[in-house]
């Protein structure tokens, strides 16, 4: 491995490790790791969480990384069995100008938002996406429920970073606040009714 490749691998992986993404190195090696990937918002994949497996070749970034989904996902451009991704920017049109953060934050989310049904790895998904949108989205949700919920992730991979639960906690806090407000309103109405009753007695 050249010193340029080694330096670039270290730089790109450190960027990922210092980001908000949950990254787990395989045997502490910078050239192989897993990333927890959440489905992009405002898409049928929003509720899903997947594990990406990434391997960097010795001549990275002059050669593209190998990236695949470990748990199953239903998508026209992702092989359901192997998790391989058909995406030009990490295959035929790869450029050293791209980095790993670009891939995880823009390229893969972009593929999930806008599938390319004309160049499929999953023919069933491509056909449904082009001909029956409702059935396509239903199938996506079936796969998420079967392979890509938080519970399934923990069951399969045994790890979950608690920082990912902050959104859930915020929602719980909001619910608690609304419950408190409701309880306060109920108390006010009870006090008011007591006053009214006592006035009647007088």
C-alpha cells in the first residue's frame, strides 16, 4: 500500500469515526468496518436501520470501496440476497474526489430516495416500483419489519448505541409534558366544578 493510500484511508475513516455515525472497526483495522445506517426521512425506508459492511482496497481512493447491506433490504438496485449495491458512483464512475462520508450521507440515501428501476439488481422490486407503487412500499415495510427494526438489529448484531435513542427520549419527554398539561387542566376543571357546586349549596 502506498503512503498516499494509507494516509487517505486514515483520513476518511477518522472523518467517519468523528461523525454522528455509529462505526465499528473489524479487528481494529481501518480497511474494514461496519456502519449503522438509518433509512432517509420522508421515504418508505424511514423506519428501518441497516448495517453496512465496508471494505477499502489497498489502492483506495484510486479504486472504489466495496459496500453492501448486511441485513436485507427491498430495493431495485440492491441485491436482496447478497446486499450488493448497484450505484455508478461506487462502481463505474467512482472518483478519488469522493469520500466515505459522501457515500454514507448523500449517495446511498439518494439511491434509496430515487431508485433506478431501469438498471435493477432486484427485478421484483424494480417491477413493483415502476408499476405498483403501493405494493412496492408495502413490500419495503414488510422487509423492514422482518429484517431492519431496532429489535432485529440488536438481535442480529448485538449492539445499539444509546445516543440513537435521543429522538425517542425527546418524543417521550414531549408526551410526558402533554400528559402533565392534561393532568393540570383536569385539576383546574375539578377545582372549578367544586366551586360551582359549593355556590349551589349556598
